[in-house]
């Protein structure tokens, strides 16, 4: 087994997710199934091979520094779950 | 008149000859949607009022003698991960159930400029993660050829809408096969353009190095027509290519004499349904009879493609979906008493299982201690997969493969995630290498459509379209409508 339920819990926390105890066994099993399958990659010697993060030769795209119309305040807030005084309202961040 | 059975290029002729009006056409399609979407469930949201207003506008343009674009006044459907200003865009997720975009995707801006019509937004696997539409927060879409079967995915709603007569053309998005596989399962045409051909601006990001928007249509001519409109560089997507966009309809020729068609043996291996194999062998024989040259090819790293994808795509997804924190938009748990608790509760309740699984897998392969073994390794294998294709295209002009090793399977949720992932073997390598690929109908197995995939060189959609068109025009598969239980 690659990962235990305890590690899955840790990964869930890093992902800002909770896996309920009732589903932990199934989740851990499916997780391991995929990671075990990933072992086939170890058959390949990839020493010295350049990684491909993007298939295109990507470079910075620049434009003239000209002010353009942006998103309005009202539009930016239009999908917010909670708003106060023209800002996004969230529960307390610091105790 | 059953206008819903027609292709966009046929309807365009009827519109400019004033044989029909756009309002009449649009109403005809909504009538069809009323009639069949209770069974098919292709749509998440309809926008009838705006669609009919737009149709009326186009009718006035035609009456005034204005020249109209090929898609003007022709109703289409948009996958629900493509931003439409003012029209709910859910990604078939509870997370975005009430999300109304404040801007249009680049492709939508271009289609609007051509005065086309948007009927509504189509169902998909949640955040495009899945191959069946079963991971949708909304009801699963049903395959119009057999309502007990999946339509494929993730663009299953768009593909089902086309073959059920619920849209004339549609947009999908393709990260690992999400346009081509549902096109194959439902018997229509779907093309994933070269990575960068179409701007991703406004397409809700899943895996940014792989995502690409493309058309799903009734025939190859319509695919070329939609491509003509949506391709092109955009200042809001730094990965969109500043390359001249040809008139793709000019590539539609029935002559394939001397065309070298590569047959990669790894795609015809174990796991391929023998009946699907039979359909493809017949297609190859047809091409040979038309004067094409068949070349045996090997793409030796094919067996590593699925896992390479299922490391890279979740890694990118875990970063992209970090934006859903319950603060600025999307679902929020209103009971949480602290901000961190609110974010975790909102994500846990807002995302479905498949999305959670992929976010966690991505988080794992990027985490310290595992990055080199999984993510870096996968990016290196991606290089080998790319090189396989580069070598292959020294010997041939286009590759012919199955789109999927199987036909559409039953809606029963019985397969485990890995078994479903492994069925993406024919489409995934194309995304990893950034190549253009099309799926077109090639025949039937047990009453279900079989798709064949044609893969081209970078930016060579024209050869792909030409090969597809030649096959299509010598067969009748694109003219057969799905039975839909007799409706």
C-alpha cells in the first residue's frame, strides 16, 4: 500500500477538503489503486530527458502599458456569497 | 419541417435564400428540446428569450439585405464550463450552481460577433472530470442511441444535443478526450484543435497545459465552419498561438490519393473490442481503395500515456481549483465560524467525489518528497510521448486510430475510477502532445456508433479535416439520426 488512511487525511487537509470516516476506506483503496498503477513509469529510464510542462515554446507575452477598463466594483461582487460595505465578507480569520 | 435534422451549412443556405427564418428555426429546435430533453437531459440551462431575440435580429439583417456569417442565426449549444456573460455557467458542479459570469469567453465573443444563437448550456462531468457525465451534479445525460447508456464525456451534453436534434452545432472542451470520446459514443463529429489554436480565456480551467475548446457538430463541414470562427490569438490567453488561421472549409476535399495514413499498432492492442477493430479495419480498407497509402507505425510509449495524464492533469487541477475558497464566488458553507473552516467546509460540500479525488491526487503528486517520483517523471515521459509522434509524422501525414476501444457502455456506475481512466488510452496522448485530433462516425457495433480518430501534426488541422471529409462523403453515417426510442 502506498498511502495509509492517515496520509489520505493529511493530503485532504492540504487540499482543504475533508473525507468523512465512512468513506475513508474506499477513498484510500482507490487512491492506492491509481498510485500502484503509476509504478509502470518506474520501468522507464528518464535520466537526462527534458520535462515537458507545456508543448509550445512559451515566452512572456508583453503589451503596451496602457490603462484599459477593468471589472467594475459591482460586477466583482456580483457572485459573492456575502458582502458588507462593498467588500467580500468572511467569518473571523484570527481568533 | 424537421429543421433540427439539418447541418449548419445547409441551414445557412436556406436562411440566405429566405426559405426559412432564424426565428422559425430556433423555435423548431426549442420544440424538439421540449419533446426529447426529458429523456436525454443534455441541457443544464436554456436561454430561450435571448435566443429568440437574437434570431429576430438576424432575420432583420437578412431582410435588410446584409451579408451574414455562416453561423449567423443558427442555434448552437455551449458546454457549461465556457463563460457566457449573464448566463449561468455551472461546470455541472454544486460549487458553481448559481454562478453568473461577468464576462464572455473569447470563443463566445467571436461567435457573438458572427451573430450566432446560443440555445443554452449543456451538461458535462463535474469540472470536465469524467468520461460519462455521471459525475455531473445534475442528472446524467443519456445516449440518444440507447437511453440506458452513457453519452460519453465530459462534453456528453453537447454531443447528445447534436445527435438528438437539440442543437445544430455545439462547443465542447477536451483535456484528455472530452470532445472526441462523446462524439464517438454518440455518432457525431468532434475536433480538438492544436493546443493554442483556440483561446482558453473564459473556459473554466481544469488542466491548463491540456485544455482546448473545440466544435461538436453533425458533419465535418460544420466542424470546419465553427473552427473558422473560434480559432485565433487572444490577448487574454498567453498560450494562444499567434498563427494565421486558414479557411478550414477550403481543406474539405474528397481526394486522398497519396495521403499517407499511419496505423499505430499500440492502439490496436489488447483491450480493443474486436468488433470496433473490425469497423476500423474496414475504414482502412476504404481509405486504401480511395488511393491512400497505409503505413504501419509504432508509438512505443503509448502504454505510459494514461498514467502520465492522470498525474499531470490532477496536478494542474489541484492548483486551478484552489481558487474555489468560498470567498469571492461559488458555494459557501454559511455555518462555519472561522475562515479556514468555512473554506474546507465549502469545498467539501461543493465538490463531488471525482473532483475531490483528483484534487487530492494532484496535491499528493506535487507534495514534497513525491514531486520527483511522480510529477517530474510524468513531465519527462510526456517528452517521450511527444517524440513518438514527431517520429511517426516523418513516415505519415495523419494517424488513424479508434477514438475509444469500446462503444458506449451502460449507465450503472459499476466501473471503478481506474477502469474508466484506462479507456481514455486513445485520446489522452493527443492532448499530451498538443496535436489536433478529430473523431468521426465510422460505423456501428450492436446498434451503437463507433468513432474513428484522425490525428494530425501540430497546426495541421487541414489534413485531418480533409481525411475526415473524404471518408464522411463516401459513407452515410453522418446522415443517420439517433432513434431516441422512436421520438
